[in-house]
C-alpha cells in the first residue's frame, strides 16, 4: 500500500476498518483534546524547571523554584494556565501532521496498518524533529519572561527577533528533542495501546472498559517515560528559554548546567519537575488515547453503517 497514491489514502482497510485519512484524523483529534487539557500542567512544569537558577545565574533549591512558579500562577492564574496554548494548538497541525504523518506513513508502508512498531516510532522521532522544534521553542519563549513582565511574550515578537538571525534560534534544542520524541513515540504511542489492550483483556471480567484500562496503562507507562524524558526536558528548557538575541546555549553547556545542579542538590536537581511530569504524562496519555479511540470508533461505526467496512465474525 503506497502513501503516494491519493485514492488509497481514503480507502478503508479490511484489517482495522479505518482509512489512513481517518486514522490520521483520529490522532490529530486526540492530540488537540490532550493539548487543551494538559496545558496548565505543562506551563507550570516549565516554570519549575526554568527557575532552577536565580537572577545571578546560580542554581537554587528545587523547593524555591517551585515556590516561584506557584507565585506566578497565583498572581495571574488565567494567563499562566493559557500561556503557550495558542502555539500548541497551532502545533497540532505544524507539529503533529509531520510527526503522525511520518509515523503512520512508515507504519502503513511497513504493512502495520496503523499499529505502531519500534521502527516506525524511531523513524518518525528523528525525521519530524525539524518541524516540531520551532513550535516548542515559541511555546517556551512565550512563558520564559513571566517573572519579569507578568504576561506571555507575543508570538510575532518572537518571530521578529528570530528573523534577525534567519530564524536559526527556532532550532535550539533540536538534539534533546529527538531523544524526547523517540521516547514519547516508543512508550506513549507504541507501548501504551499494547499495554492497554493487555490490561483490558486481563481485567475484562471485572467490567473494566476502555477509559479505565487506558488510565491504568498510562499510569504504568508514564513513570518510565518521565524518568527517561525529564532530563531531556530540562535540556530543552535550558536551551529554549534564553533570550533569542542573546548567546545560544549549546547542548554541552546545558548538560554541564544539569550536572552542576546534581552536584548541589543530588537527584532532586536532575529530576526537577519529575512529579509534575508524571501527573502530566498520565493526564496527557489518557486524554490523547481516549480522544483518538473515540474518534476512531466513530469513524469505524460510520464505515460499517455506510457499508465501507464489514467486521469479521468474532472481531472486537
């Protein structure tokens, strides 16, 4: 099955009852649902990690950083909770279309019909990073100067500052993003659905449905996912929250900063925002997959109703 044949993109597969277009749409819908729900936690976690240093550039205790982030949210809760949401919503298209397009494209090319393998997840993580990174950079820049201004930084100002350097600042943090994206795809997109299916089968006699099994699967996967990605997330925040017109922070310098943090505060320094990351991960994964499943089931039921798909006897 070729992705380059437009007609096949809309043909309903006999394996899963969905066309490639419907599968893609379900992924994008789930992503939009997730983005709106988890944005306050995302914003708060960034500030907790960003405030790891004081105005003099010295590392501060994680409890102080958390207190500063909390003060920002208390001072202006609505603005803080909604900060970065617009680029994230826009990013559902600019970020997710390349990522899910490459991911599902590789999946269908490999004959998996939307079932995500390790190979597809890894390929999508690397190839989609250049499309995803600018949106993440803009999102973090919007929140980066809340302490100084009390408001999010306008998107157009970020773009104007970046344009003076041929938009190269928008690619800051691409290397840690590749690692972050790979872990996200392997554990979140590929691992969670398989674990959810297993949990649902094992607990079906207790009346456990899709939502509960999805929540349990997300709770099981998330601590592993956050443990792997939290240090990478720290590197991204360090590299992407410095002033655009200032000196860029390299991956090496960002790693040195995290190492120095660990020397002063141990694992608490390395894993700033870990608890928030776990809470966000459970919420995000559950919201994404439930939104995706709801849309996929709606598409499948419509395909059955219009005769585009006939389920095999005994299929779930």
